[in-house]
């Protein structure tokens, strides 16, 4: 990132050309209306680079431009200010994020793809896609305590991101540092998640909701990513040979039931319904599911109700306490459902 580069704001509409690079990661952007705006460097993404003489990279120079070139001058580049280091940043937390262009119409929305570095380290990384065979998607370096735009993903291509693998190594420039293990984390995203509103949550990184995936958390990958590599590569591609001989096997663990109580998932036309009417429909669905499963000891049910004002959640809890004594409840996994779901356990 340097003077002359064109940038776009990540958390607001607009952008412009970098005119100054100051201390502590603050840059000045000249907007199209002629006003200059100071902003943190990690809150913008470069959309068009220039070389040190402010010519667009890849643009052929005419003879006249060549004659007008002035001696090269050193232009300061943005670098991480080590005074911004934090104690928790000495352990690496690395995230991926998908931001929907139209959160209200996920079925037809494109996605913006980011990588987020919550550490005091620079990370040189590569992202691979695919399971049985892999393709190199991106290779780059992300600076400390910042996020980096990776790609715009058209809606017809989001399914190509089902299998991702992130490899890399961490380092610090110009100072001593603790050597970290190399990064090599594989994960699978259920393609349906790109169309589920509850998978996009409020966060500290963007001005809108995003689907956040953890690659490293305090130096370690999440437990759910610690899976056998062959299992990941062969899933959905190989059918294992099964013996025809009958075997006695222990009963299978009951699968978790997911029930989405958002009104648009329950009925097609709700435009003319009052809030009380919608709540009644949602509670009717809740009671129907509970009565169907109340005798299944060990069953877990996830009711997805959204964050909202908490009215539906309060009603669910009141009804659980009043009518279903052999149950307990808790907030469902934040990683999977954000803040808007309750898990019910049948005892």
C-alpha cells in the first residue's frame, strides 16, 4: 500500500486515492469530490496499484511519459506500528470471512471473501480450493492486526468454496520473535450455509453481518477442523466397501434436530399478519416439534429464532419451564448459529 494507490472503503461506501501515509497506520484518501479523509489503513482495500512513479501497474508508457520521468524518489509504505502490539496478539488467531453483497437476498447474492489476522505477526499464506484435487486460489502476505480482501465471488461460484485449505507461516519483520508452527488447516463449508441467514452474524470486523470461519484460535485450529486429511479428501467422492455380513452394532447416536422458526420458513405469505399472529404460528411449530420428540431421551433440538428483540426466545423458555419439565436448555453453539438459537436437551 503506497501513495497513488486507489482504495475502496471496507466499512463505508466510496474510496479514492492515497495521498499521504502517516504514523500508526493512518492514511489520507483523496475522494472524487475533492475532500481528503484520514482513515486506518486496515479499513481499506487496494483496488488499483501504481508503481513508484504513480503510473498504473501494467499500463504501457508512451514515449512522452518516458521522457517526463523524474528521478525515482522513495515513497513510504504502510508498515505495522509495533506499539500497536497486544499481549493476546502473541498467539495467532486467523479467520476467514464471507460478506454478502445483499444480505436480504442470499439466494442471489455474490460474496466478498476476506482473511483476518488478529495477531502481532505477519502471515505469508496460500489458500487452496477443492478436495480430491486442489487448485491454488491465492497466495499473499497479510500484515498484523488487519484484514485482507481476497476475492469477489459471483453467486454461481460460491459452491466452489466448499473445501478450503489454508497453509502458511508467521513471522515478524526487523525484530526477534517466537517461531510458530507452520499453518496447515483444512475445512469444509456446507454450501447450504451460504444461503442461511443465521450463519451471517454481527462482528467486530465489518459494518455488516458476515459468515466467520476460524482457521486458528490462539495458535490452535478449532477441534472440529482436526480431521483426518484422507477423510476430508474422500468425503463426497468415495463409497467405502461395506460387508454384506450382518453385524451387531451399538445404536447410532441421535442426530441433532434443527428447526428454523423464522416466519418466512414456516409460511409463504405473512405480509398481512400482526406480530401476535406470527408469534402464535411460531409457538405452534415449537409445541409440535416438542410433543413429537419429548419421549426421545438424549435428543437435542436446536430452535433457530434470530437475535431480534428476544420476544420469541423468552416465550420458548417460558413454555419449556411450564410444559416440558424433563428438559434443559442453553444457548446453541455461537460458531454454528451466532446469537440467535437455543438448544433444548431431552432428559
